[in-house]
């Protein structure tokens, strides 16, 4: 392990773009290290949403009036922005959803209910977020399909041999996280997709913790579905994306009925619009989609290569700084890791630590991180988690380290 | 919401550290005639409260489980506070203790339980301090579902 002094984080300085970072919490400078939960928003995103409501607001795909057409153009352009961002082959492979959770539920309830039969298998990993577990459990109850779970090592890496052994001709779907929200482990999703396809299974990748931290190319990964949320990508809450390969998406039945998703409606029979409109029943989150596109423009303006380099250097610094404090146990030490540091402090429960850190202006997450099976795997009730974003600096890590020291002093550990 | 710096010493008093490090009545009870589980799924706090009630009086009480310092100390202090008390008095104390942490503190002597009054300034932690009490209540009334405070 490098000593902190040896690590020079190369440098993004974007805090001025994020107005909330200038506020104080409990009279202290805010060290926001809860980016795995949600990221802060740059002024460019806030202003885009504001400007939409000030100048462009109308419903889409239905008005003959100018404003409706204008709003429709902005919404459709947002879809193209998302398509290019993840290098999808076609804009109509992009479905706007409320977030990652809804995107995964959409696949489960549309594709899954149509395709799965009793005895079919869905393979996930032990490091999944609840949102990539529970939708499949619901689907299994509905269809008689069986959920299989590939284990993770003590370091928090997927056990590839066990994964291979669990991948059989019965496996219809492999649903894996790109980056673990609780541990930061990065899964080799392209390699796993190749193995799954060779076994005849489709692949869904949960990209909620990936898209803000590394360039994602869905064609290079080769996956059939990719899901992510806007709000973890410096965009608004309530907007997310499901990418699905065109032939698969076009064949999927609707999962919610309503306006905008139909071609014709009569009381005897209705017919469905093509994808992606078929999966966007009702008035969508128009301002959210446009705000998400602004977030993507902002991220691409900085450059994901720069963001990834900055966060990796900062993670190394944090690992060296926090990992060498007395009484610290790091949870999740995978070789390939994104900017998440999960840890335990001897004699201090994560919730007590969270309260004490908060008093110092340090925002972290304490708990099971919506990954209760993973916490059980490590026989711990939860962890404290610092999760990094492009605007974090060494100063944030230093404040975290000092605050942990204060907690240890208070607890006499 | 008050944004001034909270006084951690108000929350984490010595008595709380003492009961966190060495919880009293911290064991299972073989001859319990009442017991209940408590679980805060979001925190992961989990405990079981055991009771032996004779002639409407709490003859013995104990708990096992794991949680943060506030929830462990609160459970420990609770066992000391209710042992030997009539059940009706225990239920009244639960009511008043809850009020102590949330709204107007009732005019009564809380004894050692008063050290938990600092939780008032930390709304996110009230559920930690009350889990044991909700579980105790469930044990008394014979509820089947685990107690929750979130």
C-alpha cells in the first residue's frame, strides 16, 4: 500500500460548479461522501431544468402546437444524448424510466413474464443491490423460475469458477451489477456476458454505480440490458434509463398500459406502439430526461477518463489514509475497484460513527447499503461507506480521517 | 431543522458508554414466559427481550442482540428500570420515556433513563433508543410480529 504522501491526486477542481458544496452543515464545511446514494447536481443541470419550465414546458408527442413540438424535440434529443453516452446502436434502444429499479422491474415483468417458464434459472451474484434481487424473486414466484446466486470471495470479488458452474443450459438470464454499491468491486461484465451468451443466457447489467465513474460502451460489453439512474450521474432524481438490444426490446410486451404507449385503442382490442414508446406509458418525466441529458453533457465536458483518473487517485489516497488508521477494517478489497471505501471501526457501530461524522460536516452512509445478503456473507450488520465523486478532494478524505479519530477518542477505543 | 453543531457529549454520556461496553442483563433466559424479537431493518439492529412475569410484576428481564451504542445502552438501562415493577407501571414508563425522546418531557423522575434524553436532538437516532422498549411492549402483550421502530 502506498503511503498517503506518495499519492498525488491529479486534478479536477469542479467544486465551484456544484453550488450545494458551498453550504455549511452544523457550521462546518460539507464533506459530501455519500455519492453512492446520490450525487450533487451541477448548476448546468439545475439551470437546464429551470429553463425548461420557464421557457419550454408542454406535453410531448401529442400537441400540434409549437410548444409541444419544441418540448418533444428536447425530449427526443435527450434520448439521443443517452444513446451516444453509452454507445447504443440506436436511439430507440433507450427507454426512459424512473430509475435503475424501475428499469430492472420492467425487464422482469415484461421480458421475464413472457419468456420464463418453471424450472428456468436466473443467475445473480451475492453482491447485488436489493433492486437486482427482489424483482427476480417476484418473477420467480410468478413463473416458477429459480434464482441462483454466484458467491463472492473475502475480498469482495465474484467467484468466477462458481459463476461458471452455476451457468447452465437452464440459465435464461444473468443479472449482474457492474460496480458493487457496497464494496466498490468492478465486475468483468464483458467477460461475464461472453460466458453467459455462450451458455445461451441473456445478460442484464445494473450500471447504477458505474456510469458516473467510467466510460460505458454497451456494445463493447455486449450485454442485452443495461440499467442506470440519472441521480447518481449528477442528474435529477426520478429519471433513469433502460437500454435493451433492439430485437429483444421490439419483441417485449408492454408492462404498463396507458397513453403514449398505444397505436390504436378500442374496447375489443388495443395495439401497441413500437419500442421505446411502448414502455413509456403516460406522461414521462420530461424535465428529468432533459436534465439528465444536461448532466451527461456536463460529464462529457469534463471527460470520463479525467473523472476516472481523479477518483482512482483519490480512492488510493483514501485507502492509504483511512486503511492505515488504527482499528480500521476495510470491507471490499477487490483488485478492480471504483471509488467506494466501505469500512468498520473497532468498537464503534457504523450508525454511531455516522452521527459523529455528521457533527463534523462529513456525510457518509452507514448501514447495509440495500445489500443485506452481502452483509450476511461478511457476517456484519453493515458498514460505514464513503463513496467518491468527481468533486471530492483530498481535503474531504482528510476531514473524514480526522473525524474518525474524534469518534475513537469519544468512544475511548 | 436546527443546523448548529450538535453536542455529541449530550448524546454519548458516560453512562451510555458504560452500558454499551458492559450491557446489564445481557443473556437469554431459559425460563422466560414472555419474549419478543425487535428488528430495525434499515439499521440492522436486532434484539430479543425475555421476561418472567409473576402476579403482574416483572420478576426478571433480559435481552440479547446487537446494535449501535444507543440501542444497546437503551436496552440495558431498560432492563434495570423495569425489573421488579408491575406491568402496568412498565407500560406507563414506556409511554413517558417515548415522550421524553420525542415531544414534551413529562414531569417525572426517569432515574438513569434520563441520560437518553440527549437523543431528542438527534431525530435520526430516536428509533435506536426506542427499539428495546417496543420489543418489551410486544413481549408483554404477546405480539407475534417482530417490533420495529422505523
